[in-house]
């Protein structure tokens, strides 16, 4: 980390971000959210690439997949962001849209060091 044209921003302390939760910071280019899910930290711009909804109004979750009657099977164990407006889903692992992988969430480098969660955002 520490590239030219990028700045590290403290999002919160490690103990302020529990599993399954998110934290937001405001930046002059918009909101950036950091999520802890399945032990992984992911930082995204809190803006859907379709029409601009705030993605982190809904929690990260697994998806369901087609299955037999009276059974519920879960897919995407690593979780998806689901847009609250039109319900497009984005894979937490790489930010790609499940329906159209050409659409991707804007992601940022994030690290947990010294009890702090830091995200690197372009200036
Ligand atoms: S604004 Fe997100 S799916 Fe439409």
C-alpha cells in the first residue's frame, strides 16, 4: 500500500467491525464501505453500477439456487451484495454482477493492521 495518487483512510478499529457488518466512510468522490464477511475484508464504492443505489443498505448474504421442492440450497458461500432497488447481485469475491459479469463494483485495497482497518482510495 501507499501508492502515488492513493491515500490510506482509517475506517474504524478492528473491534468496531464484527463478522457480517459493514462500516462506511465519506470521501469527496462518494461513500466507501468496508464489509467483513466469512473472515474476509472487502472495500467497495457504495454505489450500484446500474443506477446508483446505495448497495450497503442490504446485508451481504448467500444466494439460493434452484433445488427440489421443500428444499433450500444455498449458493455463493462467499456472499453477494444485493442492490436494494432492482435486486442485481454482485459477487463479494471480485465484485462482478452475477447476471452480467462485465459489470463490476468499484473495489479498493483494504488492510487490517495494528488493530485498525484501513482502505486505500484514489486522491
Ligand atoms: S440501481 Fe442497483 S440494480 Fe438498479
